[in-house]
C-alpha cells in the first residue's frame, strides 16, 4: 500500500488557501499521491500540471451528490460532467455520494431499501459513462444514510457493474455506530480505494464533551483524531484489507482540531508503521 492524502485535510482549516498549494504541501510531507474534493477544484488543468511538475499524481476525485434530493436525471447529467473533470485531473478513480436520505416529512417512513433502486440506477449510469474513459467510480460509507457496510454492499451489488465498487473509509463507520473491524471485513472484497480516518469516541450516556465533538447516528460522541491516536482499530482494518488482496492507495482524510500539517505528519508516520 502507498499513503496518499485528501485535499480536505488541508482545506478544512485553510479554506482560503489556493488549492494548488495542497500539492506542494503533500509533496513536502512525503505523501505518494493526493486526491481532491470537488470544492477544491476550480482549475483542474492547473492542478494536473502542478502534480505532474512535482511528480505527485492526483489519484481520486471526490464529489458530493444526492440522487433523491436533486433528482435522478439531473444528478446523472451533473455527475457525468464531474467525470469529465476527473479525466482532466488525470484521475483513474472518482468517488461520489448518493444521498443524504429522504428529506420531506412525508418520507419519514421510507427506508433505504425503497431508495435503493433509484440510487443503483444513478450509480450505474454514471459508472457506464466513466468506464468509457477508464475511470472507476465508487460510493463511500459516508453521510449516515449510506454509511453502514450492509447498505454500501447492497448498493454495490444492486449496481452490478464491474467498474463500480466501494471507497472504504475505516473511520466513518463509527458515525453509524458500526464496528470498523467488522464493517471493513464486510466491504474489503469490494474496496477500490481506502480512506484512513480516526476518531476519539465517548458513549452517549455521558455528558456532552463540548466543542469539537459531534453525535453519531445513535447518539454517541465522536471527535476526529490524528490517525493512530483515536479508538478506530486501524491496524486490524488494514490487515483485513490486505488479506482481501487490497494493495492500492490508502489516503489520510484528517478533519480534527489539531494543526493539520502537524496532524498529517504524525498520522502519516503512524500509518506507515501500521501498514507494514
């Protein structure tokens, strides 16, 4: 495995910084590659040129999406345009969200299974288009509605296309109160890309710890951590991925309170030790 970094790790604390600088910082910190989120991409040609100049590939493009809220056909068209941007960046992978869930009051009784055919149709149309350009697409366990490993696996199976798989974020399962080791075991055979993320956690029966903490879907307290400092069993998850044959990039996505450059340096060193 090679260690990469998400632009989100820089931009969350420095939203006004020129996104091209993230490539320079990633190179200085010793990462093997970088991935970009959509809000950090205003000029994909310029980013690709800088990556080529520094010898740091842009490996993945991560895009927000919602087939339920925005409408199926509209979102398919928009995501195909995002695939074109991924192609300009030189990426061979694109992650897109699928939905935050049903939004209207009348939909409170609607389940993920009811949404699944719509989500699968959208993902299939996008991945068929991306396949023509040599770009794999994937869904991440992200956004609480499609966060559990069972739901992600169900969506990948429903799409049923060899170009579509899962971006496995080993930390995000905690947001749905799912054990990361078990969840990674469920999804490891479908992994096309991996995010390394860590969380501090406290049971929801206690007092609110205050600033920096947020609630999981089931009401437990979480705070983003430096990789290796939190409660996520990173080594166990990595070993499970290895046994499943995964040997791609593992990208740090840091969103904690510590200084991002220090956190990324420490997290990269910890992860390098854990993936040996």
